[in-house]
C-alpha cells in the first residue's frame, strides 16, 4: 500500500450527507430552492454545441465582465471552481505545514478541511452563548504561527455577521495575517466589505454563484484581493480550473440580477414568517442574515431530521458538533416550501424541547442569559 502525505493520513473521514437529494425538498445545503434565472438555462442550451465543447476555456473576457460587475479591476479577481475552490486557492498559495488557521467555531468546515490537507494546524475561538463573535479573543489568539483567519459573514451555520468595526480591529490588529471574509450569503445580507480590498492588503473576500444565484451545480466562485495576492493564487491555480459552461452561465446570470434580488427579498419575508412561527411555539433560534436559520429543537434533533427526511424534507442536523447538540439548521425557500416544511415540523412538535418546557431541559443554554431568543 502506498502511503499518502502525513497530512492526508491525519484527515478525518467526516463528509456531510451529499447523496440521494434529488426530488426532495432540499433545505439542508442553503441552495436556492426555486432555480436560477431562466435566461441562464436558455443560454446554456443554445451554447451546447460540439464546437464549443471541443475548445479549452478562455478566461480573459469573462474576467473583465465579471470584474466590472463586482466593481473591481480584473487583476483584483480570481475566478474559481465554486468558493470552496477559492478556499483551496488560499491554502495552495499561502499555507505551509504547521501554519495555523484561526477560525471561529462553529463555522463552515471547508476552511479547516483544505488547511488540514495543506498540513496546517487549526485554532478555534468559540462564539459566545449569544452567538456573538469574541473578536478580542480572536485578536489575542493570533501569534507568529497564525497564517490566516477565516470569517464567513453571514456565518454558516449561525447566520450572524461580523460587524465592520470588529473586522477593522482584526485587520489592523494583525496586518501580517491574511483575513478571509467569505460572503457566500451576501445576496441575503446586502452588506459587503469588498471595497476594503483596496484599503487592507491582508484582506481577501470570496463570493459564489452557488447560493442565491442558484448555480451550485456549475461551481462558480470568486476571490477578491489586492493584485499581488491574486497573482500569487493565480500562479498556483490549475490553468483550466473553471469550465466554459460555468463561465457562460455566470456572464448571463449577472445580467439578470433582478431575478436574484426578487428571490432574496422573498426569502427574507419568509424568514420573518418562520421567526414568528418559532417564537410563538417557544422554539429558540438565532436571528439570521442569510437564507437559513439555526434552531435549538433539543436532544431529539437527529430523530426530527430523520422523520422530516422520511417525508422528503432535508434539513441539517448539527448534533455532530458537541457544542451544537440539539440544533437543526434549515434553509428558507419559497412561501409554499416554507409552509410545507413548517406543517411537517408541527407534526413532530411533541419531540421539540420548547422554551415553555414540555420536554426535559437537559444541557440547555438558559434563555434568560441569551439575547438571541426573539
Ligand atoms: C459560508 C460558505 N462559504 C462557502 C460555501 C461553498 O460554496 P460553493 O458552492 O461556492 O463552493 C458555502 C456552502 O455551503 C458556505 O456556507
């Protein structure tokens, strides 16, 4: 048996449930639940010719168009195969074995994943009980070995954002440490620090077309930063990392941003409805700036997720994280999808530990201490 690199040998085997999702109401991956702009599908159909498929992709023109759309210079943008791949690009260019990645916990696990593949070590700073980011602890945790800090804003799975003053403190407190702000859910929050890449040489920002744009299957992501950082990541990138169909879809999708804006507005309205539904039943949740909500349903969370799955509704059970036992995260979709989900959840209400406490309250954060029950 041929041995892998030590870093690969150390990797844990965990993978989220990624198969068998077709035909179900998929509220488990924070995707767009209704679909991309129809113009994108039409353009892809028209473009699918043998001639087009024989050619290797060309990036120059797309880079210019996309950069213009995002309000940056082409040299401030790297196009990646989904934003997962943007995270990999950071690790490929900047992480040596033993380097430290600092992340809040809980957060999107892919930062740690690629950092571990590169042989790096991870330090975590936990959100406090009210799911606020302890920025002071983050700054104090930074030392000589810290190579980068990864912050999703809005964060997955909490849906919370990092405030601009907090981010400034971090960027200015550690000018030699790379800081990634992952804006995968920007289309729902509407808040960005993208223009800051001109101000802070240690800032990288990522975006994706997988979420509100409804193009997760095509894998289209972006990383923004000052031209020197971008050039270093480009140097280490596979020359044909993104396929021509994804490039074409992106160029059409950005022309129909109105579709995304309308969808995001519907999601925000449905999110309010879900808040009211949860609050009226005493089910705690974290107010979210994204298209998903993290709720505490209690120790029978895995069973609730299973029962929903049996009815064709997928949600994400976060109980595998020792600090999030009893938490479910679910995506907010259209009004009808949201109604269907809540109607099904209601059938399992007796399994849910509510604030009013019909079920035992073991291992529960006390609500009097938490500001996040709205
Ligand atoms: C915070 C965050 N960043 C990045 C991604 C990855 O998205 P992509 O499909 O662009 O790789 C996700 C997907 O769940 C996410 O939640």
